[in-house]
C-alpha cells in the first residue's frame, strides 16, 4: 500500500496507471483539470500489464475503414503531442504486411483487405513480391508470399510516452498513487473503495485498468463481454551487420495445427546491456485453452510450446537472428470483434477496456476521449464502433 496520503474526494479518479489511464490524466491536465487522482495497484505501466515495453506499432494499414480513419485521427493527435512535448515519441520506418493472401480477416486484418482500404482512402503503399521482400529485408518469404509496405508507419516509443504523460500529469498537480489497489467502485455515487479500507468520493470515475476492469464492474452488471489472452513476445539478438535492415512487420499465415500462423516483429530499436542489437517479435494469437474470462486465472509464465513456435518462426524465417534474451507474457483483453470498449457506463463512470494489444497506437485519441467523458463532454469523433452497447461485448 502506498504511503502517500489520499484525499477524501477528487473531481476525477482514474483507476489504472497504464496507457489509457495516463493518457487520460495527461489530456485532463492539458484541459486545465487539476483535481485528479490516479490509482495504480502496482507501479505505472508495470511489467505484468499490457502497457509494458519499449515499443508499439502505429499504422493506417487496416482492413477496417473505420479503424483506418480513427488511426489517421490518432496520428494527427500524436503529431500535436510531439509538438507539445518537444520529444520524438514515434519513429517512422514503415510497416510490412507480408505472407499468404486470402479473403478472411484475422485479428490484424488481411493483406487483400488492407489493400482495398488503402486504395479507397488514398494511403500510400508499395506492393511487393516475395523476391522483392527478400532483396530488401533480411526475411525469407515463401515463393507464394506477397506483401504491402506502408512507408509512413512506424513505432511508438511507448516507454518515452509513458514518461511524458507522467511528467505532464504531475506538473499539473495530479496525484499518481502507486501500490494502491482498488476494491470496489460505486457507479451511482462515484465512491471508490480501496483495499486498505479508505474511500475517495469522485465527481467522475474513469476505469482504465485493463483486464482487471472486469473485477470492478461485474458486481454491477456493467462488465463487457471480454476474454483475457496471454500474449507472448520476446527479444532476440541479431547480427550487427543486418541490424539496420530489419523491418517492422506482420506475417499472415493460415492456422496449421497448433500454430495460429500470425507473427509480428519490430526493427532493432534497442540493445542488450552488453551492447548487442536486439529485435522484438511476438505471436499474435493465443490458443483457445489459454483464453480465460477471469483475469486472475490467466497463465503468467510463457507456455513452452508457444516459445518453441516463436523461436522456430524467427530462426527459420529471418536471417541473422542469434539468441532469445527475454521472454514476456502480456495480458490482452479481447472482444470477439477485436475492437475496444470506450464509453460512459453510468453518469459518473466511464470505461476503457478491450485494448486487444492494438490500443497504444490510438492512445492520444483514447486519452482525449476519456478526458472529455470525465468533463461531461462527448468525444470529438464518432466512436460508436467502441460502444459497450454493441453485440460483441454486450452480456
């Protein structure tokens, strides 16, 4: 439990110190709302949460035209965020979609679907053959693979962004209280009860604690229908001679046996403590037997079979991969339509959940929208695709 003193009331209480909670706090600070308390059960963006890590993708290459337009709005807000911060919060190096092309959408879309949407919305891209992919990047695509390269995509430096939001909120006088787990929320009164027995009365409560939101909302019948997926990612050291050539990529393959077929990776954005370049790569699915409804039931150790599948993919499909040096499980809250939930649940209560591993690229839009809900205003763009009233999340 935190030793920091708790106020008895606040204009806004935010529950959760990850991407959504901190972006909301930063947006409230920019709007001059200073009476804000953020409560985090562990530490800000801790290693067991989905906001942990150095990098997240940003892109406009979507098969869903609505998400494509929202990504464009988020990128506009990212540019404003970078101007305010005076920092480089994103790194543009492009994104490669490559692999099998078939007209069935995955949780990341599809190559044919993305091409149609980018054509419709005038987003620049290159169409690449397997030979062109192999010539440009240290990848080993099958002869039947094809690809799309979006040159304006890249990586959000999520660790820098978390630090920037934290500074912004604290500079505005917000109290960001770590090691302060919440026991319950009363949607009608705005009362937040802590596990310590203390209480805070809030004019508005924003629940933004990822998979743990379900535990707070279920007693009131307000929890959306979500699953919790343990998602595996890892860092691998690579040949220094190839370090500057690795792209940011998604590989699309149809599932085969226990191999879900979807993998992703980042360029060499960081180094090990002894100076070796490393890339980040992960599996973009979770076996059905590992998906749970209860957050505390999620497996927290890396499943050996998934680690083997990721190793096999990296060592067989990328040149220059040397050694896996870190393996991580991140908890993703997933709706069946792989969309988020961002909505007002009660007059005093708003929610962001269902981030599905894709939310960080939309972070300025998420934070601004949550802040506006907490201020009694509507989001500035149509977010009906993230409504808690849609069939995919309604219980």
